[in-house]
C-alpha cells in the first residue's frame, strides 16, 4: 500500500506476525500510514528508502538486538524510536533510553496507550522540527543583517579592495570593514570574535558601531583601537575578545600604518619584484586588558603593491598556522599577475577548496 506523503509514516519492527497485524490495524484505523519489517536488516532498508516519522521497535529480533540497532541509528537519523517488548524490567528500559529510545511500551499492548504515546512523540517531533526551521530562518536573517554591515568592493571603488568571506555557520565572528577616513586615506579592518557559535556574531555589530563613530581622520589607528578596547571591555562577557588588524593606507603619502591586536600579520606583495613579505607584528587582544599594548608598524608602499589581510581560519586550514602562512604567502605571490578580484579568489581557493570549513574565513586584498 502506497502511503499518503502528508501522513506520518510509522515503521513497525517486530518478528511476531500477530503483534504486527494488531499494530498495523490500530495505527491505520487512527489515520496513520504504516510499513512493517520482521528483521533489523529489512528495517534498515526501509529507513534508507522511505521517510519514516516514527519507529515501533521490538527489543529481540531474529537477526539482532533492537537496542543495538537503535544505538547505531539515532546518531545519524533523527527518528523517534519507541521500544515494544514483553520484557518489562527496569534494566532493559534504562538500556533502551540510553540507546536513544524516547519511550518504552510493554506487551501486552493496550491500544489506547499505544496511540497516546505515538501521538505525543509525533507532536514533540513536529514541534522540534518547527523550532529547527525557525532557528534556520533566524540564522539566515542574522547572516543577511551581518553581511549588510560589511561593504562590497563595488560600493567603494576608490578603496581598491576585494574580499572573500566564508562563514562556517552562515553568521559568525569574523568581520571586516572598509572606511574612507580622509582625502585619499582609507582604513581597512578585519576582526575575529572569540568562539565559533552564532552568539559571537552579535558582538560584531557593537564593533561596527564603534568603528562608525571613531574611524575618522580625527583619530589615529592606534587611538581608534584603544577607544574600541576601552568600550568593548565594558560590554563583552568575561573571556570574550576580538583579534584585530587595522590598516590605514594613505595613497597621497604612500604610507601604510598597521595596528595589530593579537591577529595574524599582514602580507605585502611588492609590485616591482612580485615578492611576498609578512609584516610581522604582535599585540594584545581587544577586550581583555585595560592597558592593552598593540603592535604598531609604518611601512612605505608604492602604487601597485598589494596588501593581504586575513583571519586565522584561512591559515589554520592547512593544519598548522605556520604551514598555512607559508602556503598563503606563496599563493599571494603566484597571483601577482591576476586582477585583484581574481587574485583574492585564487588565493582563497588555494587554501580552502580541499578542506572542510571549520571556522569563518576572511581574506581581503588591497591594491595601493
């Protein structure tokens, strides 16, 4: 019998023919669709081939133990499993719950009890699915709102930058900004909030607000980082922090100023030689110390030089930061003859495409 796809489909797994017939008649009479299996092998095949809403599973079957089957199934497939068994001892029940079962119905079966428990767990499952859908929708909205905080290259053509942003959780802790702060002066910022959960993405809005207020020519990059540090220390929860690299590029004087707060060091690719050099810096984190000391570096640059700023997720894809940084420098150097947009895409692909994304990644390329 082909079930209506709108109806919950219940899988009955029992080697006793009479029990299977009784449960089938009871459930179908109540409006549910059912399929049945008399072995664990057949049950596994049905789980793979059909969309099962709930499983009624006997503990003892000809080809194995239902408890073991449940334990293997529940980590990979979220289907409520209710055990049915004539064995009503506490030890078996506890083992069933430990294996991942959500309920235990003793034999002989009472029809009203079976229906009540089945309906309860289907409602719980529907509520869980609805909550998961709502959470996914919220994550998507958060991702959209967070990405709206970060400018696109086409919005600021005079800033001559391009960026690759990949987020492990759609919305996360990595964040960048590009701010025209004066005549032919542009500030480029990459920040990485501690932690990998969605909650840290909320703090990036605070960071953005502070940048919007203070990232102007009235303040030096060092002063801006100091102000942000003082402000965030008042609101960040204990143990939370940002790593940050702040670059101010003055295209009139061909001077680059870099402030580093515990962030991976920038890479500069010289236009005349094509060589890549890491601009080594160290500094305290933002949000931890009231008297934080940040790395300060001023570098002369020439038109055509390229600056690469990035988050640690990019260089940690290779297994170690040292190995990843060496790979990154090589990729930046190889991309020297590509357009900036293609260079950023090529470098990001070189480091990321063969790895599963475990952390957020930002790579920004800037052309002097």
